[in-house]
C-alpha cells in the first residue's frame, strides 16, 4: 500500500493517457450520434468510404483501453480518494464532488459500453441516450478536475522536475497535492487512510506521518569528508534505485494490460489485428455471405414478409410513385461497389455489394438525385425501422439498394430482398428488408 507509485507524477502521467482516450471517445461518439440524429442543415462526408469504420473502431478501441487505465489511475490516487477528514471546506467539497461524479460516470460509461458491444442490455434505461448524456457529464467533470489540479499537473508534468538525481520522487507541499508521495521507508498518511494502509502492509510503526529529521550525530570513528559523503549518499541512491524499479514495473504492467485488451479486441474492426481477435464479440468473415449478422430476420419479425412472392419496393417521388419487383430493379441496371458495413458496436468489414444506384431509382420517379429521402423497413418495431438519408448520400454513386453481397444473392439475415448500403454510415442506418423509399425534399 505504501508504494512509491502512488505519487502526483504517476497520477499526472496516467491522467494524460486517460484524458486523450476520453477525448477520442467523446469526439468519435459525438460524430456517431450526429450521423444518427443530425442537426438541421448538417451534411456529412461520404469519402473516404471507410470513414465511419475508422472512427467507430477507434471509439470502441479507445473505450476498451480506458478500462485498465482507469483502474490504474484509481489505484494511484487511492490515498487521496480516502482522505481523513473527507471534506475540509466548501471549495474542497466542490472539488471532491466533481471527482466523485467523474469517477462514477466513467465507471458506468465504460462498463455499459463494453456490455453494449455484446448487445446485452440488462438495465431499464435506453443505452444510446444515456451513453450520449454521460459523455458530456464526463467531459464537464474532467474539465473541472483539471482546473482544480492545474497547479499539481503543471508542477509534475515533466519527469525531470518530479524526481531528484537519485530517482526519488520530490514531494512539493506548495502545490496542494493530496498524494503523500511515499518514500522507500514506507511512511503513511495521517488518519483512517494511514491506519488502514499500515494494517494492510502489516507495518508495526504507528506513526502517521513522515518521521521528523533528527540532528546528525558525530561518527564514532574519524573519517575523511569525502568518505562520509559517499556513505551518506548510498542509502539515497539505493532508495532511488528501488523506486525506479517499482515505477518501471508498475507502468510496464499498465502498458501490457492496455496493449493486451486493445490487441485482443481490435481485430473485429482492423484487418491487421484480425489474427489476434480473441475477446471481441464478432469475428470478421463469419456468417452468411461471409459477413457477421447483428439482427436476424427472425428477430426483426420479417420472415414471412421478406420472402413473400409479391414483395415490391415502393419508390414515391414528388409527382410519380412506382412499385418495383426484384426483377424490375435488376432491369434498371446494377452497379457493384466495395463498401464496409460498420456497426456501432465496433465491428466492421469490407464487402462487395451489387444493386441499383439510389440516384437511378430517384430518376425513375422523376425526382432530383440530390434529394432528401426516407427509407422504411418491413420491420414493424424498432428504433431504426425508418431511416432518413441526406442528399449527400442519395446522390453518391456508391449508395445502392443492394440485391447481392459478395457475389451471391443477399441472404435473408442480411436484408433480402433488398437493403440500403451507403458510404461512411453506421450499420444501423444501412436499412435491411426495405419496403419503401420516399422523397422528402
């Protein structure tokens, strides 16, 4: 418990990594949210076609990396979290309240986010809305926390300002750090925290603070000044060496844990990490048409309607409405496009799609190819059974009403008889089992 790793420098180093990971998750998460719920007048890039595959893969990977980093940070700052007394004044209360909100929100966010990748929702609240709201709570409390700890962060930002020549941590009382910065003798903080830590370590000493320096005594034998200086410096060098070894081991463990969870899960969205994909919930190239499935036709309740002989796609323009059978869609002319399917849960895979261009369908009903359209699925329930598509997607030459996937007829679980595929969009917006396309403007 009285570890030299529990000091302000360690907290700053881990905090930097956590801050970067949280900002990456926040930025990529907001982008994903806006794609699904755009503000009026927003338009999104359709190139590169793998843009959402990259941003959402990065979002999930950074979110998973937060888990070991957050545990390491809590381990490092544990003595400050368990202060005695817990609150000293009003400002101290506000500071600690912001930390409590940040820690609680972060734990809920990463835990529910991880479970969401497995599509398991054992809670009564809507995941997406709560996840989005908590992101702002986390970033807001993080900004408050950084502001409160800015003096400590500035003081220990650089390694050379944090350790002495022997490698021992330099504790600076003037910056207000609540971490004691233990030395090699294993001194403990005051109060309940110190007593619990001494009990955990089995320490016999009941002293709650650093021992007061004692007056130097005369040596029993006469020694030369140089020899006395060397003898006095040996304990400091030995202590510094032990602290350096402890720090290196601690940070090597954090690095190994973080790299491990990233490498062993990133294969669901990265081709390079695919051979090491051990713990991710999805594996690429496994499933009908060589592609994983998130929502089956049975789960969507479309087994009968999607396979009905009289299925047709209704395309409603401003003045003309037409109904197309599958054969009539093929007769319009088909196009092939290599586009990824990129799921909000983090997995993604490139695939070859073949179907009718959306802009050709719009021309067939005398509509502007750069129209805002609404797509309705055969599904009767679900938050994504109706999907709006902006003109930047409708007019893109690679946006298809797909009929084939990877050289074969579209599998029922992948959206047969027809589905939407467009560049740079979340998988939940690539509507399957489509029944109607309506021009809105």
